[in-house]
């Protein structure tokens, strides 16, 4: 059968020849795990850095932003499901690492962009592309940003971190069982936050407050306590959920967001609300 294990993320998919993993971006080809989305871009834009969201990293600047396809979680409330849950049919461009650096430099000259944000879908699934591209961006003086769910194993993350300037990392909830239902690992998200912070990467954290999933007061208090133990100056973004994809619960009540913000502000220095305007 020539099965091979993919060790990029906590799923550790064991794939037979030709089989594609949970994320839809990695497959077994000739007994080797290979990427299906290397340099394949579905979305490309120039965004304000605050849209990532990053509020304490070159505020007021813009950044070239791109995404591919695929995700290694399966959140029924995904606010960006057309890209994250899309596939190869969504690909619009093939961009090599060298071409991306050239595009980043042109965007800097023309629009004042500070670098490149890998975003929209789960960027760490493009590990090989990041491994080849990030050092080139670094050499060219371009900032590298990852907007990620943090579902990655320690070894590949450690290889990338020296070339990453900033990360916004999702902390979906603070309950192991709930994380598992979403197709992820709380421990992996925590490890990514901890490792990035220890490596000197600028870290900001986002929790999408979803009714029935991430709005439990006790669990949220535990999340805040843990984040404060890592670094109380990590900016925390509490984002308002709206019905999307397969989850039809009403939008998060504003009173709930304000309550969670007050709780977080007792331990964290910077707490912001998103999607409330």
C-alpha cells in the first residue's frame, strides 16, 4: 500500500498512494508527502495591516496579502469558508517564491506595502512554499506575516519562525473537546502561541466569540489567565461572530462581547473588539 504519514499538523494523516489529507492540500505521491498548493494563489490584495488583525505591528500601514486553498480545521461557522474550504478550482495564479518577492518589492514601491501577509486560508499548510519564500522576503527587507490557526507541529514551525515578523493566531476556544469537534487541537494552538512569543515574533491573538462554542465565561477566564501567563501585553482581539457557512446561531450579542472584554482587561493590557461597527 506504500502508506505515508504527513507530520505537518496534529492530524498526522496516514495516506495511501494518491490519497489526499484532511486539509485537501497534501497528498501521497510516489511514497512522499507533497503539497498540492505550492505557489497556487486564490486571493491577492493590498490590505490595511489592521485587517489581519494586527493593531500593534506597523499600525496604519498596508501589506500585500495572499492566500491559497485548504484548511486543517473544519469550523462550521467559518467566516471565510469560500476560500478555506475551497479547492484547486479556486486557483487564479501560480506565483513562485522569486516572483512573490519581486511583487512584494513592486508593491512596496508603488503602495508603501511593508511586506507580505499569508492569510485568507491556513498558510501553514503551504509549509514548503513558506520554507522557500520566507528567507527570500527576509533578505529583501520585506516583513512576513502569518494569519494562522496555529495547527502545526513543533519541528516545521521552529524552522519557519526565524523568518516570521508577526503572527495573528486564532485561539478558537479553551476547551479540548470543543477544539476536537472543530477538527483542531487546543494544545497545538497554545504551543504555537508560546513558541512564537518566545522566538521574539510579534504575536496577536484572535478569539471569534461564537454562541455555544467560545462564549462560556469560565472557559474564557481560563483562556485569559493562560494568555496573561505567556505575556499580558499580547493584544487580544475578540471578534463578533455572524451566521456563516453551516452554523446558523444568531450573531454574538454585543453585551456578551463587552462582558468578555471587561473580563480580559483585568489580566490583559490590550483587548480589542472586532466586527462590531
